[in-house]
C-alpha cells in the first residue's frame, strides 16, 4: 500500500484523536475556572487588555464557552466550525500573552485555572505558554483541514459510512 493510501486510511482516525484531545484540553481549561469564577475574572483582568466593564463577563463566560466547544468536539458536531472557533480562541490567547509579555506584566495566564498577577520576584513563563499555544494551533489546523472523523454526528447527519480499518 502506497504512503498516500495509508495516510488516507489513517487520516480520519488521527482526526478523531485530535478532536477528542482538543475536547479534553478545553474541559481541563474550563473546570478550574468554573469552580472559581472570581479567579477566572482576576486572570482576565491581569492582562490589562479589556475595558474593566467587560472583564467580569469575559471571565465568567470563557469557561462556559470552552465547555460548549468541548461538547461540540466530543460529539463531532460542526467539527470544522469548532476548529475555527478553537483557532480564534488560540489567536486571542496568543495575542493576550504577547500583550502581557510586551508590556512587561508578570502574570499567570490562567488558561488552566489560577491566573492573575504573579508575586513580586516571580517571572512568567511566556516562552512555555507560546510553545504550548503553537501545539494547540497545530491541533486546530489539523482538524480544520481534516474534519471528517469516525463516531461523529457530522458523519451521521451526512449519512456517510464510518471509515474502514487499515
């Protein structure tokens, strides 16, 4: 079997793993924020990027949006649109981290709970955050390009058969 044929067989299964991995990442990001909304709001505030009047709304709604997006990914529903939403979120997070870094703010990004200004003498790990986001962008890009996965409502609604095993 040629490489292209093997890739075509593997592609939907890789996309399934990517889709479920992205859902897991979103759930891991949302749960700590949902359990401490005040901390989520402090994390958003620490970026000093949004007008104060919208900070509580963004800090409160972000974990809800993350969970809704995770649900779409778990179900395989509107997968390509979910990938676009994921990539838009990643772009916003990258911009926020770059903004904080460029302005010399020492913050915990709050992406997986916690967040806010660091204590005096602590230094933010912006390189690590950016590397992590690059990986997340790669996942979203893969799913944007190859959204068809097994065990998805998208496939069921389109009345498409499940892919054959290798």
